[in-house]
């Protein structure tokens, strides 16, 4: 087994293509295990993982918990609603107290950009970012890349179009770094109010016309409008957004015939993506969710060793 250069998974910016390859290759082996009747393996026996979710989650939280159980780790789940954070305890005090209970790995989701990095600097535990603000969501991008490779093979020269609320999307940013490291072309498309301010620093091409952005694309990934992160009114109306940026049969006319339709979830059907496309023959949205368990098994396994 090859080992990783990284000690924590804080984001995909700066992670080498070699490390990404090792995670994907290990995930491919774990993915086969998920199809077996007995899905549990012993490698994390004796390793204690704390899942710290300061923000809501369905897919990521359950997927990490399943991955940990599949690898026989001891698991503790933390949510803010029933913790002493509600009594005013600071993040650092919370973490120091959890660490004092002798834990090995922290999986963290937080609305604050940089919280995983802060934890990595202040604890001895391995830190895995499960989404920090609008910054990065590395395991989501890794499972997206895994699903793309499953369907398209080598991604070098392939075109991936990500459409919608890029400004607030940690998924878009992690995909941009991960996909570009593997040689794919990444296009971002959205209304100017929903694009990041410093796009020139990202390894992407920017489009405002969705039909041009999907032309010749191998993958189209619409994103949810993250109203919970929008401080101002950035859109005239949802109907207008759907008319200009919604992924529909008409929008996809110039994409490749076998274009893959992906979505990190949760989907707002009829806004960023029509139901007939979300549930259509080119959709791999539920495969992404299955593959997420294998990717998280791979990350947990490699970083715990
Ligand atoms: N894709 C994703 O992060 O979904 P959740 O918010 O449900 O975890």
C-alpha cells in the first residue's frame, strides 16, 4: 500500500495528483467490498473517530458513519444542538475536551472557512474536512471524481461544467482543484452575482451563458442555490434563475450525447435541475452517494495508517 504525503485532508488545493490517485485506487477496492454480503473489514479496529457536525448534513454524515463502521472504528457523533456549545463553550475548548478523551480522528463540518485547518494546528488528531463554509468539501469532490472515472475512464482532457451558485459552493472549489490536478478542463457557469470574486486564481474557465458552458461537456453538474449562505438578495427570482441557468433537456442540447449528469445533493428539483434529467438515463447522482462511502473508507484508512 502506498502512503499519502498529506497527514490531514483539509482540502484538495495543493494535494498532489499522486495522493489523489492513491485515494481513488484504494476506494476502488473498498467499492467492491460494498457489493459483498459481508461489508465489514477490521483495519480501523481500536481507532476512535469523532464526527463533529456543526452544520446540517444527510449524505456526508451518514456516509462517514457508515464508512467508519465498515472499517470497524469506534465512533462518537457530535451535533451542536445537544452539546455545551449551546452554553457558550468555544470551539477550541470543545475540541481540547474531546481530544482529552483520547480520540484519533476528527471528521468536521463547520460553517466557518478554515475550521479544519485550525483544528489541525491545535490538536494531535487526524483532521478530515467534511465541508467548511464556502471553502472546500474534499471528500465530495473525490467521490465526484471517482464517479466520473467509473464512467469516463481517464479524465485528462475531459470537460466538466459546474453550473449555478459557485460563489457559495465548497463542492465547486474542491472539484476545480482535484479535477485540474488530474488534467480535466473545468468550466464554471453562473450569474455574475453567484460567481466567486477572484476567479482568476482558480484553474477554471468562466461562462455566463449556460448553453455555451455545456457545449461539448462530458459532465454537467448543477449546484443548489445556497440561500442559507446568501447575505444579500443575489437573484431576482427562482423562476428567472431556472429560465437562465436551470439544467433542462433544452439546455443540454449541445452537450455530448452521453453527458453525465451529476449533483452533490441536496437537489432543488425544478430549480437548478429538472426531474426528468435528475432521474434520467445519464444521471449518476445515486452512484455518487454509493461511491461516497468507498471514498470515505479510503480516506479514513489511509490517514489513520
Ligand atoms: N453533498 C453534501 O454535502 O450533502 P449533505 O449536506 O447532505 O451532507
